[in-house]
């Protein structure tokens, strides 16, 4: 008997995902009716994006699991009508690879001072080689699928990398700190700070004025995590006071970032439009299909969200 898999995301996503999902389900040996509409009581799995319009799971009485298309789950994890397992997207081939490239690129931009030469084509012969990676300390807040991979890539380039997580960790090449007691030291050694934390009640506005003040003078902040990790006004104040040298921001409290937002014209802020890393349909489809296969076989599902922790 086929399982019914409801694809609940915007229609342009269906165009992107339909063929890869059909292929991946077939490759995993899952016989499925993959649909964009179905009577709720017939649905076994929902492939889900929070902006799909579906926010009441109660009519889905046969539902076995919800498979989030994205890595972040802050828009669905607290939904009281969701009573089945929730899996999030972890996709080494697509999402993680993309984030490693984006973070490495932006760290290198600031480390090498590339703007001086890319923007300074004005006839002045600016001498002085940049420091080596060994002399630039990078701290990554969040040592999960993305933070650990980015940290390891930077460590391979020679940067001394410190990572910070909730629970103690050992990640090769990274000096790992954990818990509230590890945060002060992690911030104090961040010449470049990268935020790869999920948004939860505990991480909301983590980088407020006091924590920004703990960064070394001249530090650079790079945020591909979530906009609400940072207090916007405090960030602007820290940049204006020359305490921070630059902020590269990919995520914002409101997206799209409104045209009148002061981040846009700020000379020390680079805005990128939530493009640090996208879920890539072919590899993400394989992750989703594998999870449905596992659930059907009674095997543990991958990348399950801890509803208590919120990620
Ligand atoms: P994971 O869940 O794998 O990792 C989260 C990490 O954050 C873990 O190391 C976790 O600690 C740590 N953490 C969570 N809460 C706390 C806390 N209170 N104190 C200290 N550490 C904490 O997530 P991913 O690496 O897959 O993704 C991270 C985030 O990146 C996503 O939630 C999403 O917001 C963002 N993202 C952004 C994208 C973009 O394009 N801009 C694309 C994809 C994701 P522990 O290991 O102990 O649990």
C-alpha cells in the first residue's frame, strides 16, 4: 500500500522538488503517492515549509512525521497542533557545502582586507600584505551540522578556531567551549565571529550590547544564523563607535529586509538576502526519502528536532 506524502510548500518549490522527490523515493524503494493536495485524514507524511499556509495539523489524523524542508525550525517547532516527530533538513552535499563556501568566502574577504583593493582602484599603490590565518582568531557560535563544518574548513586554512555549543563537544581542529560559562572566552577571542545558532528562546538577542562589547576592538561579525540572534540597534551603535569593524548579515528580523532599514545604507554593513545556503532539491530529496524509508521500516529517523530544546 503506498504512503501518501503531502508536499506543503509554495508552488514554485513544487516545480523544483517534484521530480527529485519522485526519483529519490523510487531509489529508496518507497512506494508513495506524492501530492500537493489530499484529504488530511489520508496523509502519512508532510514535506513542509512554514510559509505554505498549513499551520493546523489536527485534521491530519494519520500523520506519522513532518519533514521540514529547511534547517531552521523556529516557525514550526512550537506549533501546539503538531504531535508527531518533526525532522529538519541536514544535507551535507547541498546545504552544508553551500554554507561552508559562503562562510569561508566572507571570512577571507575580511581577513585579507579584500575591499581595500577591490573598491580602491584609484591609482594609489597600497602596500602591506595581510596577516596570515594563524594570526586571526575565528569564533563560531553553534557547533552543529553547519557550524562544525564551517569551523573545520577554516581550521584547515590555518585559522585558530573556537566553537561554542550548548553541550560539551569534541570536534577535530576546533577548540570547543560550551554552555553559558564558555561564552565569555569564546567572545573574547573572536577577531571574526560567525553566528550559526538556531533561533530559540535562549538564543534570541544573544548578541546584545553587552555581548557585542565583549568582542575584541575591530572585530568583524558574520551572521548567517538568524536575524533575531542580534540586537539591531546595539549592532549599529557598536559599528558607529568603531568597536566593530564590519558586519556581514545574511538573515534579519524581518525578511525581506525593508528598503528603509538602516542596515542597507550603513557603510560598515554588508547585506546579503538570505542566500548563504539554500536547500538543494536533489540532495534534500534524498534526505527526505531516506527518512520516510526509515520511518516505514521502523528504523530511527534522522535529524529529529528536540521539541523541548527548540532545535
Ligand atoms: P544544528 O541544530 O545542527 O546546530 C545548532 C548548534 O547550536 C548546536 O551546536 C547547538 O548546541 C548550538 N546551540 C543551540 N542552542 C544553544 C544555546 N542556547 N547555547 C549554546 N549553543 C547552542 O543546526 P545547523 O548547524 O544545521 O543550523 C544552524 C542554523 O543555521 C539553523 O538553525 C538556521 O537558523 C541557520 N541556517 C541559515 C541558512 C542561511 O541560508 N542563512 C541556511 C541553513 C541554516 P548542541 O550541539 O549542544 O546541541
